[in-house]
C-alpha cells in the first residue's frame, strides 16, 4: 500500500503528476493516485490543493468519521419501525421507509424549544458585547433543512459606520469570551476564509452556533431557497435534500472546504433536478449523458409517471419518494455529463446549456457548473473539486439501492436490507453516535431546565 504521511496536502498533489506522467500507462496511474489521495484527505477531513490539475479518477467514498461502522453486526437504523412484523416475512417499500426517516428526523416540541432558547440566550450575549449588532437565522436554520443535532446558523450585521466584517468578528470573539460566563469557553475564529465565521459551542446543550458576517448575501440566499422550494414540489425537494445531506455527511462529502457539496449547493442541485424532471423526455434531462468510471450504463424510471397531470404530478400522494431518490442518483451519478452541461438559474427560471468556453487558466473541466440563483455570475460548483468522488458515490448508490429494490442484489445484501431497510443500506454508516448526541442534547437541556 501507499505511504502518504504528512505530505498529503502539500507536495503529493504537486509532485505525483510530474513523477507519473512518463507514458500513457503512467498518466492513468497519476490520475488514480490523485483520486486516492483526495479520497484519503476527504476521509480525514483535510482539504486538498487540486487547482491546476485537470483530472483524477473518481472513487466511491465509504462511511467514515463519526459514522464509520464499528463492527460487522447488522443494526437497524433508528427510524426503522419495530421488528415484530418486519424481517424475513416482508420488507417495507423505500417510499414508506423514507417517510419513517423524515418523521424520525423531525424535531420534537422540546427540541424546537431548546433551539429557540439557545438562540435567545446567545442573542442576549451578543447584544451585551455589541449593542449595535443584529442577528438573524440563516442557511439551513432559516429554511428548516436541518437535523436535530445540526449547528445553528446565524448571520450578524452591525450598524457602525466603520463596520468591517473580519475586524468586527475578531473583536466580537474576544468580547464573547469575556462576557460569556458559563455559556461557552469554546469560541473559534475562522477569519481567513471567503465568508468570515465564528463558531461558539453552547455549554448547556452542546449545540454549536456558527456566526457569519454578511452584508445581505446570506439573507438573499435564504429567501431564494424558501421561494424556490414552495409549492407542489416542496415535499419531494425537502425530502431529497435531507436524505442526501445525511448521505454526503456520512461520507465527509458535505463541505466545499474539503471539496465536497455543501448544503446550499445541494439544495440547488435538487431543485434543478425536480423542477426540470417533469418537462423533459425520459432519459434526456440535460441532454448530455455519460457513464460511471467503470462504463456501467443504467436504466431510468420516472418517479412522477402514472399520474394524471401534464407535469406528471398533481398531488403529494402521487410522488414515489423512493423512485425520486433513485432518479436523482441516476441523473447526477450517471446521466449528466459534467464536462459539457451547465445548469443555469436565471430570473426567468432554470435551464440547461452547454458549458461556457473555458478561460486560459481553466484546468478542471470535470467540475459541476451550476449558477447561484441570487447571482448568476457565481458558479456554485467551482468550489466542489471532489465532485468526481461525489458523482461516483452517487452512481454506486444508485446501483446498490436499485439492486435491493429490484431484488438483483446478492443474498447477503438482501438479508441485510431486511433489517436495515433499503434506505438504511443505501445510507450506510453507524448511527449510534448520532442517537447518543441527540439524546444527550435533550438530557442536558432538561437538567438545566429542572
């Protein structure tokens, strides 16, 4: 095996293409080595410097980090119903299992109350430190697309004439440490990134608060998401975002910091897929197809087929959520040719187009091109440099989930799916830490409340 050591994010990305490009076979090895090193960095939560290197081999990402399986023992995920009538006798459909998943992930009344209370306590703390500041929920905290254990995302602005985001957040961090008392002793500053941020851990619940400084962009983003997901497609959009967000997080593919897809980009990938799916002939979404790394060609079935409306969906009950998940995985894992197609959000709607001509310094034609609905000049996909790993993992998920659904999986995989469910088998991972964290948040809050 390869020994990469401490040079993974420094000389390895720069040196291996030079060492391994002497002939055609060596070039393939170079692409594979780059893919392996990027995968290794992702699993460790480290960023990679991929800019300037045009290609690498996309690899399937396994569950890792806090979701890494602790043993080979089969454990049903926490949203699965009791096993009294489930098991070898029958298996619930992916659609029903997804409904169980969404009910399980819905916050209880107590969880809603503790998060509201935490926002209130933190707001009072910030006002003591910066009386002219204004705080608002942002990101997934504003759109409701979050889990019971998720961070609380806030955006802060200040009315001071000399307001400057980096300097303001640096001073605010020092003042929070001074005023916080027992609120938190853990205040982290991330001021050198594109969007300056503070991260503050709550000593009572253990929930972290992320505070970003923005002059309006975050507000526009949250308003755009709420606007686009309203209507008859809201259930399928919210459901796909929640499932896929967990799927990516389990594999450490959920952050553009390490090259993956953050929740904001994921929302627009889902919106584009759902909104355009109904208006295209089967198999022609984007008009530019492709295949997996191993050349596998996959079948395709519409999740909105069989309904009476011209769009394929008139009622929430007509949507098969399992089929919707499979279609999404098929489209972004197999059908869309990222090197040729662009997904464009404009004031008039969504469209597919040929990818813009590359500039002279453009080295990554494999990147997803998807414009920001709040600013069409911004390409949201440009930061997701591990997109080939994302794509290959989506493709693998489509193959494995499809095999379970149609019964063509191996006997062991089918037996496992009887207990974990099709969705549980697809998502993978160990949920014990998630369950423990969720229970711990509630337990600490109840103790303080009493």
